[in-house]
C-alpha cells in the first residue's frame, strides 16, 4: 500500500489495494478470525441470535449485557482484581490521593479544569466523589463523553462500584437509547445528548454538576456545549462545571471560562520508552505488522496495541498478522507463544468490542488493533507495547463541494503522546493541537440547534475557536434550501419541527414531508434504515448466493424503497432472526432500525403528527426527493451520472437496485457520495424531473420552450421583488419582537 502521492489519487490507491488484501484476508483467515470480526457466523451464534427473539417477536437487546459480562470476566481473571475488592481498587487510583483537595477546590469554585493522565480515575471517580460530597441531594451529576462506547462501558463500571443496577442510581443515555430512571443521580451521556437536552431546558435545571469529560477531543458537540455552558454558569450560581482535559488544552479552557483554576492529578510513574522508526514507512500497515511480530518473537510478555486509521486497515493488519503467525508456526520447530489478534473500531458490535478486555490465556499475548477509539476512550490494562502508525482518519467538510469526506491525516503530536501514554506515563511535551472538528465539518445540525436556542447571529456565538465563516454561511444556505430557514435566517415552522429530531436536517425533512404527503409510515421506516449500519450481509465464498438473495428484495427504481421492502417483509415474518439469516440480512442492524423507528415514533407522537400510510410509493419517492434534491444527478451514460449542480461525476454502484435494470432513469437523487475507487452514489432513487422543479425550486425550474425571453425576465423580476418584500416584512417583525422582549 503506497502512501505516495496525495489527495484523491492516494485515497483511491489505498482503497484498491485495501480491497484486495481484504479479500485475501477473508480467503485466508479462516472462520476463527472472521468470527472475531463478526463476519462469519458459526451455527452456535445463529442459534443465539434466534434465542434473542422472544416468542411474541419482541426484541431483547442483549448487547449491553454481553458487554457487561465481558467486563466482569475481565475482572475475575485480572491479577489485580483477583486480590482486591472494587472499593480497594478505587483507593489505588491516583485521583484517590487528592480526593479531599479536589473536592475543596470544587466547593470554592464554580468552574474547575481537571488534568490527569488516562487511567488516573477521572471518568469513573469524579462523579462518585461529587455524589459522596452531597451534590446529588438536589439535582444530578451529568458526565459527557465524546463516544457512545465510553458512555456505556463507564456507566456499567460505576454502577458496579456503587453496587446498583445499571439504569438505577447510575445510568447512561446515547442517541436512541436511554438507560436512566427516576433514581438516577449519576448520568453518563454523549455530549450530543446533553446538547439536545438544552433545547428543552436551556439552563439545565436538573443538573447540579456537569462534568465535561475528555474535552480536549474537541468534538463538534463539545465545542458548542462550551459556549452554552458558559451561559449556564453565568446564570445559575448553584451550578458547577468540571472540565477534564489532557495537559495540552487546559490553559485555553481555563481562559475561556475566565481564568478558572486548573487542578492537576499527580500521575503514576511508569516510564514509556519511545522508539522512532528511522525512515517514514512506505507502507505503514506492513510496517506495524512487522513490528508487532518482532515484539512477539523477541520481547517479554505483555500485550500490544496498534493504532490504525480505520476498519479496512484493521482488517488488513489482522489478516497479515494471522498469516504471519501461521507461517511462523509451520516453519519453526520451537513452540511459538500464542498471539490473540483482536480488532476494535466503533462499528464493531459491542460484544466483539468487549473481547479486548478479556485476559489472554497463560503464556499468550494479546495484540489489539484499534482506531483512535483506543486513544482515550477505552482503558485496557496490561498494554506493554504501543505501535503508532502515526495516521488517523478525520471527517472533513468541503464547503465548496458541499460534501463530507473521510481523509487520512498524520496525527498531531498531542495525539501521538496520548497514544504513547496508553502503555504507561506520557512524558511532558506540548505542541500544536489538531484542528477542532468544528472548523472542518458540516454544521447543518449545529446551526439548526443554535437557531432554535434563539441565537440569532451565529457569527457572534461564543465559540472557543469559531468555525470558518464560509462553513456557517454554507450550512445556513443548505438549511434555507431545505426550507428550514426563512429569507432572513430565522427558523420556519418546518425548521422548528426539524429540530425535534436527532437526525441530520435532510432526514428530518424527509420525515416531515412523509407526513405531509400521507406516507409517513413508509418514510419513517426508510429514515430508520438509513440511520443504522448496512443490513446486507455478504460473507466470503457466498458472494453470489448473497447477491441473489439481495436482488429478490429489489424495487427497481429505488434503493430506498428496497430498504423499505426488506423491513416490511421482516415485519411480516414476525421480526425473526432466522428469517434474516436465511436472506443474508444482518439481524443486528435490522433490530437497531426497529429500535430507532420506535424512538422516532415517540417524537412524532409528542408533536401530535399522525401516522399515515400509503400504497402509492411514488409519494414516498417524492418525500425522498424533497429532502435530497441537492444530491441529484442527471444521466450521462450507462450507469454514469453527473451531479446536476456542480457537474461532479457520480456512478451507480453495482449493488444498487438500479444497476442491472436494462435502462437507467434520467434523473436520480442519492443519499451520499462515497469517494472510493470511483465516486459512487450510495442509496439511489429515480425521480421525475418535474419533481425536482416543484420540490427544489431554488435550484431547478422547468424550461418552457414557448415563453419568450422577455416573459422569462419579467417573471424573474417579479420573484425578486416578492422576495425582497418578504425579507423587509420579516425584518420588521423580528425588530418588533426584540422591542417587546
Ligand atoms: O478517566 P481516566 O482515564 O482518568 O480513568 P478511568 O476511566 O476512571 O479509569 C480508572 C480505572 O478504572 C482504570 O484503570 C480501569 O482499570 C478501570 N475501569 C474499568 O475497569 N472499566 C471501565 N469501563 C473503565 C475503567
Ligand atoms: Mg476518562
């Protein structure tokens, strides 16, 4: 895999060789590793899936329970846990030695920044200390996490330490999943969840303390929360805010809140020896694999952690490691210690993620191959060796193209230090930080949210690092095009409703148009299916079989309708797991879709929107068109399209329902564009050209050949005057409202 060249060419190159090695991976790795990766199912697993569906077809989510089991198992075998009770373990954490001082500083200050290395006990202990110090007698303690897995696993751990059931005194909430109850006093959640709570309760009345954990990760939501929480702090004297951070950003955070104190938790002193590769690696996957094998053969026992950029590379590396081990075993006479190869990335199902916590059998070594998920979110004890490839993938928004794309970047010095620290103690060192997400991503959601919080001028919002003006304006333009903002940038009725849904703006619009076009039931299913990982299951050696199974579900003019068809058939087969297996569908993804669907249904009920159903699927396609006309493409050749607005070429993917039709529709809309070997449209639906003009009038109009140029000009002028009048009216209205307030 060559890292030469740059930009798209490099990306394409990578993908190609990645796909090749991935294919070989499936061929060679055999069922065991495939098993770990969740790709091949043994008969036992299929049975287990069946068992999860109750007799009445009700679905029981066991993932979390499985996760918990694994954590328990881990504790049972870990040397330390064998001899120490949970409360003794708590006292061994570095934060314990400064508990009273820390609580004192918190009592005396409204905002405190807490700095301490990973594993010092910030995430699990801070909330408990606050509880023990009486803060939960009137209100609860909330703790935000940048990642879902972290919120879940930490809540589980703390509930065990406090000897309470998960969801009782200690709970968690992530998008589409709320495991808290009336007794909950410590609540872990993703920062996105807390952000949405500010919609209903701008001053966060129910929280006595909020801990913003891992704030240095600077997720988009964290950054917006910073601005909002600064207001809450100013308005509520009884409210406390604690921000935990790596050393790097602590000073900046302190300044943002008005030079608040920074509390340092003293670290443990396990030195980490950093060895640099002498030359930049031509192929960092290969380089990392070689290094891991060298360590395994020559160095004393202790687990290995390798950082890669994404799922593809992780799979490629796992494959290469398995292959190398096989070669080694067959070529040497001596006994070779076992190497347990464990991938982890966010899309991996939770029970498989949990495997990294299991202790390897005696004499064996674990080798965890991870994305940056393992940088801060998950703590695995027993890591002795860290191999850092020095790259990570980041989502970047290109405002000119109006597109998000994943790109590979070298990691920052800070992230590299953090990665090194996973083996022990980070050496001192500061350097430039990575570009915060807010400066590089699509802001549609944030803009909608801030608008609903009545922040009229977004360019004035308290951003720690304001996003480029171009990104804000572009996102506002997108929202205006969707009809969520009016001509003076205020929320429309549609916009107010869209805010209620934890969905990207176009998906929220699709849902609301489904209601308007009386086909909400169908659109609701499609939106839910688009919110989960792929439902198609394509195991190695059975590609043809699974492809023909997929084809049986095809609705010729639409991948969206194909998804709808699948869900409806699953439903009429009592949501059965074995039915999914028979039809090469991922039961887990479908169950998640069902869960998401019921959550969205609750929101629709709250908004008093009634569920309508239509047998006319043209209506459904119109609802899709009304939300995705900005992603429309016109046919250019067979399977070849160009984006109607910017002329970017885009292709039908061979797996699309529209691919083998024999004819291709002239106009389509698509869910998203995937930059791989080609620009592939993901999830495509054929649309009528006049729908585009009706539903996206700001982009499209029907050319009427018999109208003269003069008439056309006249019409344009009329439209312009009408718009100006409307703007004038809205401005006046806004000004009056301000005076009243
Ligand atoms: O937040 P910080 O990195 O400072 O530490 P923490 O996450 O509170 O972890 C403290 C200790 O709790 C770790 O060393 C782990 O052994 C343990 N822990 C656990 O067993 N399971 C979890 N899900 C999280 C932490
Ligand atoms: Mg932590």
